[in-house]
C-alpha cells in the first residue's frame, strides 16, 4: 500500500523522515527512465520542489507546520495557472500564450498549506476526454497494467499518485475526470460540489460543470486536500457507522453495458456492505434515461468549450488532438435556444431526481462501466468514441445533477481496478466523505 498523507505527516512530526527525503524520492521516481514520469508529467519543478522541501524542514524545526500537507509532495494538473508559466492544458496550441500573472487560487492554497509541488501532470488535451490518451505528450501507462490507459482527463494525476511520484494530486472533474482515473488506477478520487472550490485561473472546459478535486491513497487524504482546495478548516469527518445506512442503486441507465469484471466487483462490494447492516435498495430512477435526449442538441461541455476555443481552433485547430477538436466544433451548430433549453432541463432533472434520492444516504453505482481499455485499442477512432462514452457515462450523472461523489477501489487482488462510487446530494460533501471512510475498507477487503 502506498503511504498516506496522515502516515507521512506522522513520520515528519516524529523526525522519522524529512520533506527533503520525501521530495527527493518522488523526483527520483519521476526521473526513472523505466517509469512513467516522462509521460505522467508535462513539467517537473525539481529546483523549486527541493527548495520548498528544505524550507518546510526548517519551518518544522522552528515549530511552524501549516497543515497535515506541510512538506508532502503533491502534483497539480497542467491546466492550472502557475505564476510566470504558460498554461498548456495538455496541448501544443497554447504554447504562444502569455505566461500566467498569478497562481490559480487552488495552487496558491496548496502552497499556503505547505505542500511541495513536484510538477504539472499530463492530461487529456483541454480535459475533453475520459480516456486519458494524449498524442502530444504521450499516454502514461496505468499502474495496474502499463498496456492500458489510466483514464482521464486527469491521467497524469492518477499515475503520479499510483506510482508514488506524488502523495496526492490536484485533478479536475467536469464529467468524471477525477473519479474515472482514480477508478481505473485503483486509487481514491473525490469530486466536490462544484461551487465549493474556485475554478479561477484554471483553463475551463465547462464553467457550468467544472470542479476541482483530489486524487489520493485514502478517503482521509481526500478530505484533507479537499479542505485545502475549499479554504475550509482542515478536519477529517468522523466515520459513519454502516449499520442502518440506506443506499440506493438506480435500476436505469448506469448498468447498461457494464462489463463482467466491473459487475462482479460491484456485486461483491454490495454484499459485503449488506453484511455490515447497510440497507441497499434497487430504485426506479427512469429520469436518468432522459440524459441522452436532454444532451442530444449538444452538451454544456461542448457549448462552453466552443465559446472558449472558437478563435484558437480557427488559428491552430490543425494542432489539436483529432479526438478533441471535432467534439468542440460540433457545438457550433447549437443555438441559443438549445443552450437555454439545456439549462432549463438540467434544473428540472436536478429537482425531480433529488425528490427521489434525498430519501437515501447515498446513491451507489460502479464508477465506470468498464475496466481500463488498452492503449492500442483506443487508437481506433470508433473504439475510442465507444470506450470514452462508457467511461464517462456514470460519473457524468453527478456533474449534470450538481452533486458530490467519491470513487473508492473495490476490486480483488489480481483483478484490474474497479471503482465503487457514492454520490451524495449537492453540498453533502462532508457526509459523503464520512460514509466513504466506513465504506472503503469494507469494499476493498474482499
């Protein structure tokens, strides 16, 4: 098991290790030619990270410890502004953009918490796929099987944590881009209710749906990093007793085309929870079947990305990932009426689904319908499109409904990673983290 923030914070406090040592070890893994560092990171901040680590060690000696993250190596996603740098967002098309004037608030908050930022991680170009492939900077191999994709769009973020190149990572989640790579790489990923964390100075995909969340080695770690991102007091919510919790499994939409590995792992996890006294009910939620129709004239992601990318595509569209540009350009056909109808239908669906789900502690489902596809198979455009839709489908429900959600591993040893997702109501973030603390060890110990 990879060490957690809490374990390393205890080691630092007891003098068993130093930030310098932890940072040197993380950088060595990034630089290892046999590892995935070259593909997982677009930029590595070696000199800055070592300087920050040394400063952290000096502060600790003086009794100054900003947070549990103090001195801990973390990574940030390549769409966050870093003062003095050009923000690339996993693309080549922005290489002539002006350098950022200031850090994004989430980056500044990590620094203020004492985190050591080791680098900026690779991602699906402009965060616009769930697969995690990148034709410009390479596709990092999944920690569980290097021939498979890591999931996206926060691909390098997940690999950085899975391969111990960082202890936690900043990811973004517009349709599942924190939870998908967490599920496919066998780690934990938390998507907050979007409004809790500022998205300023972060290259947008969809301003209606974008959220920023942590990828880490435990639920507790996610709670710590989420609090830092949200500028809330850092505390880990108490684990909720499992007996008596009511979880709902939707009968509709989220189980179509679920593969056998995922289906078996999820069923095992549900049985293990039921044995601990969790009441699990299969519920009618036919409203979810409306999602394809609601999005049929175009999605928030496509419409809002097109508004941002229109001029850039006109200037440098031939340098975009061929799996990304056409999906953005498709929104050029959307009308103002289509967009307003999309907003109206979203608000309606949120109310109607919540009327059913608010009677339960959480809605549960597999994070992704399939395990990680191979890098080779998604080279074919038609296979890429099919797998991308299956990877995004379940997680995107939470973004559209403006919910919070977490993915925790639920596969058995020797199986490809599978994620178990709890989806809470909007702003029920701490409740979801509290439940996940109890759920995670049960669904993992199979």
